C-alpha cells in the first residue's frame, strides 16, 4: 500500500497542534520537577498556628519554602510537618541548621514577632556551618538567641550561688551589654546550675583567664564601720539583672580564652574580689557563749589583721545535747597559711608549732562585733596575759581537730556584766528595805512624841515642883530610847538587812564602775564595737 504525499501532508497538519501541546506540557513538567526543592520533615510537640498551604518558611525574611502537610506520627506522640523547600535553598539544610516557630512574644528579652499579628505564624530557618545535608529536623518553640553566623565566643558558667538566672539575661561589662545567656540547665551530678553565655565580637577580647563573673545586682547595700554604702545599678540592669564581669583591680589581664572555657559565678562583685586561699590549717574553738551572728565566711583576725575565716558555726551540737554544767559550742575555723606567711611556702608543722607556743603564752579566741546594729560577729584571737591556766580546763583536740582555747571578752563580756548588773538589781529585796524604813520612821515618830512628853513634864514639874513624876518620865523615855538603839545593834534584824543591802549595792556599783570606765575610754563602743579606733584629726601643713 502506497501512501501519497497528499495524505501525509493532511495528517501532519491535523496533528501538529496536539503534538506541540504535548511537547510544551512535557517541557513544563520537566521544568517543574527540576525546580522542585527538597522535601523536609519537621517534628514538633504541637502544630499551634501552623496550616498546610499557608504557613511559609523564611530565612532573613525571604520565603524559601511552604508547609504542605500537617499530620501525626504512628504513635500519636509528635506532629510531623511536611514542607517543600525551594531548590536554591537546598544548601541551607545542613545537620546543624535549626527551625523555630515565630509568633508574638513578650518577655524579659523584649517584644518580638509583632509582624505575625497580621501575616500569621511562620517558621524561621537558622543556618548552620556543617556540610552534611539532611531532611529531618526538630522544630523549636522559640528561635535561638545566637545563630552560627554571629561572631563571638561561647563560654560556660558554673553557678552554685542559687540565684535565678534566665535565658536571655544580659551579660554586661561596666554597664554595657556585650553578651547574653543562651541556655541554663541543672547538673544532677554536680548539683549546680550550668549556664552557657555568648559574648559578641569584638567584646570577646575582654575575656581573659583572670576574668571574674558575678551576678549583676540592681541594689548593693552594705553596712560597715564607715557607715552605709548603697550602690544602684543602671535602670536597664535594675530591670533585667543578668551577669557582669571584669578583671579585678591590680591583677594581670591573663591570656585569651578559648571557645567553651569554664568560669565560676560569684554572688556579688565584692565576693569576686576576695582572694581564694586553698592552703589552710583547721582548728576548733569551743565557746561558752552564744554564737548567734557568727556566720560562715566570717573573719578570723589577730591584732586587727585577717588570718582566716569561719567554716562552720556551730560545727556540731553534741555539747548542746549533753547534760553538763558548762555548755560549749564548737566552731570550725581555717587559718589560711598564705595570710600568715605573706605568700611564702612554709610547712604546716612550723605554723602549728608557732600556734601551740602562742596558746601556752595565753592565745585565746573571742567573739567580737564591729557593729552592734548588725549583730554580726567575728572571731578575734587575743593574747590573754592574765589567764590562769592552772584553774582552766584546756582541751587540746576535738574529733580529730586541734583546739584553740577561748575566753569571754569584748562586747560579749560587756553584755554579761550588764546582765549581772540587772540580776543584782532584781535580787534586791526592795519590800524588806521599805518595811525596815517604815519601822525606822515609826520609831522616830515615837521618839519625837516622847521628847514632847518630856517637855510637857518639865513644864508641869516647874509649876508643881513634882520631881518624882519628872524622874519617872525621864526613866520611861530612856527605856524607849534604849529600845530604839537596840534595834541598830549588831544582832538586830534591821541592822543585818541594811548591812546586806549595802553589800549588794557595793557589788552592783563595782560592775557599773567597770562599764562606765570602758564607755569613757571608748564612747563609740556601743555602735562600732570595742575594737574600733577613733579617727585622728589631720592638719594641713602650710608650705
């Protein structure tokens, strides 16, 4: 069968249009699939605000994909969000990239996501730095504070202070915000809080090995012998708090730190400036007086110079529970060797021998207070040259610890004298004294009446010349006077009561005299304590 050219011409012209349409459709399909990006799966605990076909995925406010499906997994534990990413954004799907829901939020970090009030919730991509491509990610409820593109340094802070530090709190240097707290978690093993912070570049150059971190306090209030010291932070730090850092004065800057280095968090700037002494010798002091006001970290001083600190007050309560006449409260202290030796390394045996020698010469531990208003105590080691070691029970060891003997002195001694003075006053029998005085007044009134009677008898005798009556009246009067005098004899009750009262008043006056003498020598002792020194006036010499 032969097909003519005319038939071929008629067929081609008829099928030309559908053939072209099929070709164009094929090209469009190829182009569509060639332009399709990667399909990703986001896993979340909730799909609040996310809708298939509406919720978009953005990077730097540019739409790079859209959610195509929202479903539950087989166990109904999580939500699976399927999304299609544009082909030109496939390189962003690396293993350390992250996705987060952007919605309106108001918190300590400020107000964010207000634009979603009109456009709706969307998902934001935070890029990573790895090269491995994946298609499954966990969807975060909040965006990361710091992405991988931000320059700076990550550091770790160990916090055993116990105060609240929130994610997003600022990290400041001299009042200027230079970083932020990126995460916080509690370590069950170490039983402390661990914080991750990020310091923005170029401020990361401020962090060196000698840098100290502390909790930024909005209000720093301290009370000491020099008066009240109040420091108020800036308004921003007052509202937001956070962490501050600096290199302590008169300290070398140190070396540059590395990514992930660990630092300790201090309670305040003042505590961060305190030098840490790791070489020490521990002693126990057994106090017979109350240790209320003696806190952990209180100073241990000798001649006005700190040589250690209090570790535990009380150390235990064994003496308190025992039934004995003299209750003693054990206090554990640390004598810091570097404070005694000025940084020179000396063996413990030498320092222990020096302290033992000082104890034999009268070294005693006392409780002192530099300010009665705060009720804070510290341990003061003094040389008691008047000690009577023969009558004193010296305990050398207590539960394996060496013991420094104690004595009552300073403010505690003054308080005991005042208490003794009050007890002596309370012990006085005021009623008995009053009754004796009333009896004395009664006898004096009777004596006056007798004298009046004598006068009357003398007058009547002069008139009637009745001498016998006069003699009788005089004898009666002398008998009554003898009775009055007998009441003042050494064996009379009135004399004994008055004598006892005078002895008790004499003891009270001796205590008051000692207290008055101390007050005259140190008028400010009731406010600043017995160890405070009066300020000396200075004279500007003319050149």
